[in-house]
C-alpha cells in the first residue's frame, strides 16, 4: 500500500461560474428550479395526509374512565387500613 501526500484541493464542489458553459448553466438552473417546484408541490399535497395520519396515531385507543365514588371509597379505606397497620407495627416493635 502506498502512502500519498494529503490532498490540498477543495473537495468535490463544482465551480458554477468556471466549469459550465452558458447553455449548461441555463439548463442546470431550469432543471433545479423545476425540481424545487415539484418538491414544493409534493410537500403541499402530502401535508394533509401526514397530518391526518399523525392525528389518527396519537388518538387514544381507550378513553380514561373517571373515578367513581365507589372507587374513591375503596382508595380511602385502603389508605386508612395502611396507616392503621403502620401504627400497629410501630407500637408493637
């Protein structure tokens, strides 16, 4: 394997003014502008589709239920029983 010296030239950039003729520059500009218009049009057409897909993906599958009064009573009783149990363990130990 041979060792080469480091390249000092700038990488891969095309000198637009020096490397193209006037006709080539005009064709390049026309093609680039047409591609830009196509991308813009495609982006505008796809935007509503992506927005509806995003809304559908983020929509919750199951609606959360509100806590009923019986569930609230159960939670309160569990907390009270837990506190009484902790107090009993503290007093016993």
